[in-house]
C-alpha cells in the first residue's frame, strides 16, 4: 500500500486558499483536506506537516501582537489534530483572519 506525506507551505496556503475562501486557519478542516490529497493512500505516521514562518512582535504594534496570538492558536490547533508544525523565525507579521 502506498504511503504519502502531506506538506503544506503555510504562507502560500493562507494567501492562495484560506484568504480567498474567507476562512480562518482554525476553521479549515485540515484532516479532510489531507485525506483528499492522499486520495485513498495511507498518510505516513507523522506525515502531516505545516511549514511557516513565525511572527515576531514589533514593540507597540498591535497587529503583530494579535498575529502572534492567532498563530499560537493555529499551532495549538494543528498539534491537537496530529499535525507537525515546522517553524522558521523569518517573518515579522502575518495575518490569519
């Protein structure tokens, strides 16, 4: 039986899917999406990964503080749903509606 890994680039996924659909990341059904992509194949153990840059707070900038809180919620949500979050410390802010 074929086994697959599901790897999602968080930034591209946000701008090309979630933003256009008007969805918050925590409202999206990642499990259903992963199964759709797997197309009947078995998803490998620890085979669901979400890659993204982490938000850095800019002092006095309420948007970065809000973005950090929303991103932390996303990482918690993914973890609870057996997704591995791969983070890079590269971005200053990202907005997850």
